[in-house]
């Protein structure tokens, strides 16, 4: 789940309620863009963040 610091506790509570206490979280920094931007900006930020996550996981997996 992609989440900003503002909604971290809500994300954790959601996982707990679904009996997934260790569910994965990607914490996005609290910035003007992640807190108060238009939908299109949030979609761009989300896409970029997820792409970086996938690249990191792919690189880590390939190194094994």
C-alpha cells in the first residue's frame, strides 16, 4: 500500500482489521505535492514511486 505519513496509522489499522499486521507499506514523504495536489499529480507520484519500488525489488531479486 502506498501511503503518506498523514495516513500511516489508518493504513496499519486497515491491515490489522484484515488480519495482515505485517502488510507491506511504501511510505511516501510528506510534501506539498503528496498532501494537497490534484488527482493527476497524485497519480504521477504514485506511478513513479511504484516504478522505483518494482525496480528495487527486481534488482534485489536478481542479485541473489
